[in-house]
C-alpha cells in the first residue's frame, strides 16, 4: 500500500514539474522574441532617423539655394532693364541663362499687373503665359515686398513644383516680379535610393514630395485609414503605423517624422518592421527548439536516473544475498589465500633460483670454453716466455761486451711479446667475468677481433685455416660486447670441434651489411649437421658430441643472447660440404660506442 502511494506521489510530482517546465519554457520563448524584436527595432529606428535627417537636409538645401537666388536676381540691373525696356530677346536670354546655370525648372518675368513678359521656356511646359493666375499667392506676397512662396501640387504622373517670387524695383518703386520655379523631381530621385517610403507633407497633410509616385498629391489620411497625423503642425515622433498602403505589399511600418519650420512641412519615413518581426519569430522558434531539446535531454537524464535507482536497488538486494553466501565461505577463502601466498612465494623463489642457475650455466659454459682452450693458451704463453728468456740472455751478453745499442732490438722484441701476453690476459679476464644485461652500441669489428684473439691459440694448435672477409669494418650493432664475444667464440669453437680431425680443416668468417642489419656468417668444411638434429640444434643440453665432450649449452646460450638483442641466429648445411651459421643483428647507426 505504501509503495503504491509513493508511486502516485512521484507521478504527481513529475506532472507538476513538467507543467512548470512548460510554463518557464514558454516564458523564455516569449522573452527571447520580445528582446530580439526590441533589438532589431532599435537598429531600424536608428537607421531610419539617420536616413530621415539626411533626406530632409537634401530637401532644405535645394530649396534654400533657390530661396536666396530669387531676391539676388530681382535686385540686379538686368531684371529692371528687362521690365522697363520690354526687350523680349534680352528677357529671354537672361531668363534662360539664369535657369540653365542654376538648374531651375523655369525663370520668368511679370509686370506689376501680373502679365508675363518673358520666360526661359517657350514650349508647352511653361506656366508663365498664365501670368499671375498661375502663382496667385506668391505674386501677392511679392507685391507686398516679401519673398513670395507657393507650392504647385503634383499628381501621380507629374512631380510637384515650388515657386519663389521676388519684387523688381527701380528708383520710382516696384515695377514687376521675378519668379523661379523649382521642380521637386530631383528630390524624389534622390529619395528613390532609399528602400523605405519617404514623404513630405504640407500644412494640409498632402503629400508634396515622395519616393512613391502613387502617393503624390494625396492626403496622408487616405493612405493610412487606421492612423492619422496629429494635424497640420505635427512634429512629434509617431508610433507604429499599421495597414499602410505600400504598392505591392501590406506590411507593418515604424513611422518617424521631422519638422521643416521654414517651409512648414513635415518629412516622414515609414521604416519596414517586417524583418524585425521575422527575426523575432526566428528567435522564438530557435528558443522553442532549444527548449524542446532541453526537455528531451532532461527527460533522458531523469529516465536514466530512474533506471539507475532501480538498478541500485536491485544490486543492493543481490549484494545482500551474496553477502550471506560470502560470509559462509570467508574462512575457506582466507585459508585458500594463505596457501596461494605461500605458493607464490615458493614460485618466486624458484624463479630466482632458476635465473641464478641460468647465469651460472652461462658462466660455466664460458669457463668450459676457456678450459678447452687452456692447452693452446698455455702453449701461447710458453712460447713467448721462452723467447723472452732467450732475448734477455742475448741482451745481457751484448751489454756485457759493451755494445748496448745492439741489445736494443732484443729489448724491443721482449716488450712486444709482453704486450701481446698482456692483451691475451686482458681479453681472457673480460671474457671470464659475468656480463651485464644492457643493450648498447657495440663495434662488431672489435667483438670479432677479441673473439679471434681468444680462439687463435686453439686454431693454431688444431691446424685450422681461418680466413676473414670483413666487407664493412665500421658496423655498429645494438648489443653487449662481452655477450657478443661469447656468441662469436661459441660459433668458432663449435666449428673447430667439427673439423679439427678432418683433412685440410678450414673456417671462413664473413661480415657484411644487409639493409638495416649487420650479418656475420661462420662457415666450415666439416661433415655438416645431421638433418634430424638440425631442428634441435639450439635446444639446451642437445649435443652431437661424444659423451663428456660437451654440455650442449653453447649454441643454446648463443641463440638466447642473439634473440635478447632483437637478432636472429640460424644454422644450415652448405651445398658443397660443411655447416653455416648466420648471425643477424640490427644496426645502431650514428650511436656512440660504449664499453661494457
């Protein structure tokens, strides 16, 4: 019963947590969209304000230029001469030159009664022929001695014009009016480079200048039925304007305006906020997807935690069962462990004893080799000693006769023979000591020379013809000098044993380089190796010699030493006759030679 209540409570907690997570996720999605929209709207507002300031300044600069030009031309002597003299040709030239140099659409002269005198245009586009009726407001202001201004509204097919009129005077008073008509088409062309709609409104709210030709001459309230301007004098920053009738599209816009006090106009721009809303929507979608991914990850984590808790409970129950079984066998395991520890200690001791025995066997094999060569070594020592004694006696006689210079040759021979005996003794001493286990760069030529020094007495005593062919004398291999000497001595000693009772016994020793290996080949002209014995030739205690003639360890020890140096030692029979042993060792190129 309690377990069912716990499960129901856990289910309710999970439902409540899921609802809280959904609420938080929705809040984060809404907050993300709102923040993104505010950021993008701020960027749109900043860009639109800059555009509005620039385009308003373009409009003001254009009209300011012609506002100043009209009074200056009216005060010039040419204007008075045109009105008083009624010289139509001069009037046309002055008007055309002024319009051409200033960029005005039209320049014309009126008399005091408003009748046209001459115009820079002679085609149908001129409004001068209508006289003062074409610009009644500007003409009236000019007659009053002011700078006359008047807007000529445009239509969707024709841009608007702005007229400046200035009085022309002579010493007797006002005699006429100079009018300058400026086309606002240049302003609209400049505004056309801006992607957002821009309009200039007069005091009545009519579109005067715009980069949307369809709006030209229309009231702003006709363009935005849901939102109207605040009146003729509005200059405040308007809020969002929705439902604006932009040709070919219906979107939401941000309406910004600025006031041109000199003209009494308002310049507005409608910044498109569709992209801001689109980016806000994308941000909300991304936030929603992240929330879904987070929910999935959270669900996976919680599910794995439930599985882990279930597994822990199961493992705990299993552990309790096992603990009872373990308690019953603890005593038996303790006894078994004690026996195992004793066996391990005995095995470690046996391994240590085996290693020492192996080392003693290697040393015994080396001493056995020296023992076999002892007779030859004794002869090698006795012969120099007899020669030393004879040379010493001769030198003593020569010195006694008063000819010490003749005794110098005898003394030199004595020194050479002593040096040779010392070299033999040094080599024997090094060979007889126990070798180390380090692997170092070793000169193969040095190893061969010292091995030959030890076996040469036996070679001479046995009458063996020994030839050497050292193709490359600079080979350096990775190994131990003393152990390699033992290998070479064992190979040569086995060859001598195999052929010393043969007729014309001969041994050849060859050294060559084969790729990254140094190769040493020892050949003899003996009977060779029996085919049945060849697979066992490197096994310990295997020998083909007579009983008591050898232990069968020489080749086995040599084989082990070579493999310790990552090399190979192989044996085979020669086709002509005799046996051949090939030793391959990896080169240690560029290494510094080290003494063992």
